[in-house]
């Protein structure tokens, strides 16, 4: 069995445990504030908040929040009329395609509106009291005309081709 004489493994798990404990404390404070405020927050029940942590290609963690409540700088809850859906993005180098997946249950494909502008993909959907909205910054130049979208069982999937960059062709030149 591998021996960790410097305690490296223990320190990593202690750090992870500390991060989860801090997140749990923050969520408990946030929901306690909602319960104690007694304001009109009951109109948007249920409350949900979550975050997704991924590691990007450069090795840095990326954190995305989703839900219909947000912690504020004072520890209070800021409500939103629209939920931010859980979204995942991936770039397929082989097909030169960006795939965006968004979880938005309770709506139909006719309720979904997707728009693109340089560096930003916006997803919006609304049906009755179900409202979703998110804006995703993208670091690739995408071809909006090549976009294929599908909505099945509460999951929106966008496949967007990246604009082709002209590759310089190398040509050997004979020296005389």
C-alpha cells in the first residue's frame, strides 16, 4: 500500500471537506434568511440553488450557478422571476462543433427562443409560471447558420459549428 509520509492525501481531503462545509453553511444561511424574512418570497416556492464545478482545458476550475435564488453580498436571498437552467457546454474538436445542453423541464419546444451574437449565446423559455433564462459567453467564433437545435424530455441540445479558419497551406519554393 502506498504510504503518504507528508500527509498530502489527508490535506487534499481536508480542503475538499472544508469547501463543502462552507457551501453547506452558506446555503443554510440563505434559506434561513428566506424563512425568517416573511416577505413575498413564498410566491416563488420552491427555491433551488446549485452550482456546477468543471475544470477547463487550461486546468482552472469554472463554477456555474443555477436556480431561482442567489446569495447576495449581505447573505440575503435575491430572487429572480426566471430560473437559470443547468447548462453544460462541450467542444468537439473532431467535428469542430460546440454542443450546449440545457435542462429546462415543463415547457415545449415552441416556448424556447435561442439567439446568438458575437461571443454570447442566449437561451430563453417561458410557459405559464415556468421561466428560464441564461446567457452563455463563448470563446469560439460560431456559425449561427449551422445551428441545429432539439428539445426532448426537458433537455435542449444545441449543436453549433465553429467558423472555419483558413489554414495556410505550405508551399515549397525552389531556390535558383
